[in-house]
C-alpha cells in the first residue's frame, strides 16, 4: 500500500489551508477489512519476498510491521468513512467517489454534468497540487472544495470529513443534494479507501487500453458503475468497446456501463438519469 512507501498525508491542504488534525483511531487489534466486508482477524504475515533485481517494498521496514501499519490505517479510515456515510445519509445526500487514471476526462465530465444538473450539488476535488480543477467547477456556479494531498496519491475518509466541514461552514452542503468526489488520478490506492460514498464510479477513457480492468482489478471490482469516456475519439483510436466491457465484466460481473462523450453530449441523458435515481434512493432511505 502507498503509505508504507512513505506516501504520507503530512502535506494535505483543504482550500490551501492545513486542516485541523483529526484523531485517527486504530481498529481492533489484528483486524483488517476486505472490500465490502466487515473487519476480520488478520492472517499471519506472509514471508517477505524480493521483487525484480532483489528489490523489496519499503526495504527498511520490517514486513510484519508494515502489514500491521496497513491494517491500522484501513481500520481507522473505515471508522471515519462510516461517520461520513451516516452524516451524508442524515442530510439525504447522494455521494459518489469518481476514480480513474490521470487524463481520463474526469473534471471535464464533472463540468458538463453540473451544467446539465438542475438540483443542488457540491464537489470535492482531489489533486496532489493546484486548485485548477476546483476553479473549473466553481466557474459552473457549483461550490467546490480543493484537497491537495501533497505526496499522497489518494483521498481518504479523514480528508473528506475535513472537506465536508468546510462545505458545512460555508453553508453549501445542502440537504437532498448530489456530492461528487473527484479522487486523485490513480487506479491503485483509491480502490482500497472507503470515503463514505454511496458508490465508487470507475472512469475508463477510450484512449486507454481495453485491458485496464484486468491490470487494475481492485478498482473495477469495487465500482458500481463504469463510465466509458471520450467516445467521440473512437474513430481515431484503436479501442474495442465490446472487448473493454466484456473484460470489465470478467472482473465485476453485470457491471453497469454508460458510454459518453463530454464533447458531443452523447450518453449524458443516461448518466443524468442514473444520478437522479441515486438521489431519489438517498431521500427514501432516511
């Protein structure tokens, strides 16, 4: 996991400011979480192995200690994610965690989504540096909070809690609304961290390979929807849509897929209908 490589969150900023320090309590001793499951007793640590050319992951750290650290980090994150989820449910907010590679068109997709959206909405943006994406969102008239993770390669539930506090303080976290969380561009670590969202949404652009779901299965297995983006480029790239969908469903059977283009607007009616249905479910559950 990234944290054992030294990819910590000491440089986190929310709207350019250092957030208040939150207590990150550990979970039960020896417990860990499988995706979508409850904490479970950890199995004995496997023996350390070396990678190519004798390299080892975090070579200066004892492997058993690394596993214990990762267990505690995930358990602490899951505890805060549960708090976030309850907070959002109490306000009937439908929250999504959008995850993709850098350059897949996440921010453009959000901008075009918000231009078409008729209800209340807010956005939490995650990037290592700059507030460029949050500025683009704010230009649509929708409130946005920028989280800069510094060396961190993903958002976590504690960061999102801080961003929710900012939206609450600004009076822009509306009840019965849509919350879109754009995670840091990365297909690996965001898959492991629950933010308190209703669903993870994976985005795969047609400029990437059809076999991405096989190379990065954790994300596509955790996703409840796949958005196939930049479909307007299909005439110019070597990308097989049917193969990409079939491969994604090898990893997650029956995974819903929406094909869309932010440039032409194709697929946005289906995407908006999916969002509206989710908002209705969020309102009915409270």
